[in-house]
C-alpha cells in the first residue's frame, strides 16, 4: 500500500473551509515541519473556523505570518508555562472606567487587586499611576526570583532553585532569532545563569540586587523594583485568604486557563474578597476584536 503524506496546511484549509487559499499565501505555513503542539493548535483553529463559518477570504498576510510563528508562543516553547506577553497601555480604558466610579471616593485609599498580573507587571504599574489615591496590589503565583539579561537586553526568568521558567526577547532581528530556536535560547540563558551562580547569587531578602558580568546582568526579585508608594506585589493566588478586602478586582486573561467548574469556584473566591458594591473586571484583551470585558458588581445576592 502506498504511504500517504501528511496533508498540507492548504489541504486542511480546503477540508474544513471548503476552499483553498492562494498558493503563495498558504506556502509559509509548513505544517509538516511544525512541532506536534503547533499542528494540533492549527487543526483545532480550523475546526473552530468551520463552526464559525469563517471564510477563506478573511485570511490576511499578517494572519499567516502570525500563524507561521505560533510555535514560538505555545507552552512547549516556554518550558510548559503560559508566557506573560503584555505591553504598556493595554488597560488604559479600564483604569479610566474605575477612576470614574465616584462610589469609591469616600474611601481614603480604596484597594485594587490585579490578579494574575504577571511579569513584567507593566499594566499594574500603569494602573498605579492612573489611580494615585488607590492602594494597588499586583498578585501572581509565579513572580520569577531571578532575571538574567544578556548583552543585547533580552532576558530569561528563573525560580529560586535555578530552574528556567521562560524568556522574553525584544522585537529586534536578534530577538526574533531567539524565538525561532527556543531550546537553544533556553540553553544559552541557563549557561549565563550558571556563570552568575558560580560567582555567587544575591541572597534572598535583598530584592533588586544586581550582578553584572561581560555586559550581562542578573537581578534578584526584579518585581520589587516596580513597587511604589501605592503599589505592592504579592506572590500568591486568589485562594490566599490573607489578601486584603478590595473595592475592585481585575483579572484579565486569567479565566482562559480554567475549565467552567474552576471558573465558578474562583468567581466565588473573588466575591469573598470584594466589599459590598465592589467591582470585578474580567475578560480578555488580545488583538483588535479579540478584546472582551465584563464587569460584575457585588450585591447581597452575589455577583451581578
């Protein structure tokens, strides 16, 4: 029996969406060369597109370029973790919305919990500047203990045991090259960390301590350098009963990673942390129309 080769990306597009893409548009997505996780992602995407009756005429060169780089964004490229991809200014409208809620003006220092703020916590820092009279807490269960910068400014995160967590690269030619070889990038940063380790790491309890070596830097508890008079960070998750009662809780791009049962449980935990009349802001903020926001208010009958 003759062996059948794997279907190409364009074959799958035709199977699920009923029409092929122009050859030159589909060609960059070399499905046979993609890792298993990326192939599974693309197949699931096409199945969802079929359900949504997504037309092939809506494919764009930009979307194809993004799809061709999807392997660099999936957990397998980041040591199994979800990368905290973010940029400043993503929550500007949400900050303005909270500032306009004059119900909180009677509080001397209203409390704002930013759940799952990630690192670098640039949007949490944005919120602290936008709401100077509030007390802002950025909460995440996985702030890195060490950040290692290479000589070009790209960096990787390590936990207290020296285990590689993930890396972030600047959008430069050298940065894009790092994403094309995540395993090699991991090994390179791990070697840098080991070199710093041989020279002696800053002790725990000295946040912000920095070591330098041949143009590279290592920073301990870098997240503490983002703290200000009205901004602090807590390494925890929403199940921590020691978190302060809040007037506002924001949890953007967090619910995506839980099933329906877990989401319901976490909603209940968020309600317990809110004072009466407090607000829970949740949703996603990807690119363009991928942004969705929901606001719940805590009332006597629960979150409304």
